[in-house]
């Protein structure tokens, strides 16, 4: 069953097989050692969660299942939370809950089925709907040109760096999107912010600045730099030099810097990718 499928795969709390129908659960497995009042409260909440799910009220179903889990933590309850979240299209929540379930039930005979479902959830893209008030805006997402604003772009879930470049200005923003979700990203820019170089980078690198030639640059900025080849000293512990080539002419140099997990201990590895943009 695919990640976007809306068919229920609930569990009763008393068996480990995947089922495709709602079943009653008079008693949660694992609650027998609890005092009777707690066992009853957990079972009542679990049953209430199933009834709410059957009535098409996912918010109430998750609320009741979470209540049951808080009283008597049980893997099947967490599975049902994940299943309701998936069918309600809360894919981020479902992914977290399925991963928690796999931690709680490492020997589940259906583990491969659930792992496949988790992989499908992780692979579901989100959509960035990118707009800009500036005309003729070239849009870059994570350093890659995707087209002219306004534009819709499919991306992996997470936070993405957006740059919009026009002949006379540059704007940028970090825009997060959830699994299978859609996010409006309106990129603002100064009326004028010209120069022949734009340096951007992973959103986590915002606010840093480094020397370039006889001046300093800030990541996510546009600058005027004399043509030439420059070594960027970003960090005292960087693994190797980063080279920026600024060419003569009317084209703009767009450089994107990424921090990469180091392969060797004792240094920080950065990568730079650059391209010439005709404006």
C-alpha cells in the first residue's frame, strides 16, 4: 500500500498482522500488568480512537490514541497513530510515528512492509510556489536554476535556499516545505542591488562573511568584484581552498557554497559551484 493510499491499516493492540479493516480492541495488549483503573482508561481511550477513526475524525482519533499511549505505551497504538496521520495526509507526523513504531517493534514480521512505506513517505516531494515582485527574476533553488518567477518546483521535504536574480537586484530566502506539502515562497529584494557576483549557499550558512581580495563578502549577497581568481578562506579548519573565478564582461557570476560532512577528521569540507548568468 503506497504512502498516499487512504486505506486503513490499523492494529487492534492484540495481534501483529497488518489488517485492512477496523477491528474492535476490548483490551490493549501490554496493559494487564497495570492497575485496573489504568488498564481500563487505556483501553477506553484506544477504543475511542478506533471509533473516531471509523467516523472520519482523524484529529480525535490521534488524540485518543495518544492518550492511550501515554497511559500504557504500546507499539500497536503508535502504529495506529501513524496510520491515521498518513490517511489524513499529515505525512511528516506519520513518518515520525512509523519510525517510532519500528523502534518499539523491531521483530515485527511485517517490518519490510512498513519500512517500504517509510521509504515512500521520505521520497514524497513537496512543492515550492515561488513568486517575486521583481520582473525578469531568474530563480535558483539550492544553487540550481529552475526557471523564471513565478514558478512551482518539486523538491525533497526540508528547507531550501531560494535566490532570485534580476539585471539590477538580488533577493533570497530560506523556505521550508513538508512531505507532500505545498509552500508559498515570496522572495523580496531591494529596488537596486547590483554587482557582477552573487554568492549564496546552504541556508544554514546565513550571516557569515569572509574576505575576498581587498574586501569582505557575505553569503547571500551581491557584490562588485574585479575580474580575477580568488581563494576564499571560509574557515580556519576547512579541508582545502575554495576558488572563485570572476570573469570580465557583462555576465554575472553566481557561486553557491555548500558545507559537506568531512571525509577526514580534523577539517571541515566546503564545496563551491559557480556559473555565468546572462542578464
